[in-house]
C-alpha cells in the first residue's frame, strides 16, 4: 500500500512537497515522534472548517482529512507526528488487521 500511496501522492501538488521532503525523514523510516502532531493538525483543520462555514465555503477535503486524524486518534496515535497517518492506514489495510 505504501508504494501505491507514494505513486498517487506524487501526482498531486501537495505530494510533490511533503512526499519528497517530510515523509522520507519521518514516516518512511518509521520516525513518528511529533514534529507537528496529528492533534495539532486536526485542530487546525477544525479551525479552517469553522472559518469556511462562516463564509459559506464547503471544505470537503479538509473534513475528510480531519476524519483521517480522528482515525489516527482512534488508534491511540493522535500525539504522534501527522505523518504517522500513513502507518495507521497501512496497518488498517494489511491482511493481518
């Protein structure tokens, strides 16, 4: 799954940044110590959603991302780095899970 996600993300604007700069030194080597915790990322997404609502702007992608960090929290990993979400998703997608 990791190779599939890497391939997919490389095709996005966001992926060209974090995928090539942040992930290699963090999630790809199993370093989930918080540089920027998923808890803070989820909080920031909540604030962005609230601002979007004030202006009547749908922020569906932000809502989906926030749900992913809620999933990370459900796995007991909300205080790890935001990049740990890759590991959470990979483990959920593995046959042993």
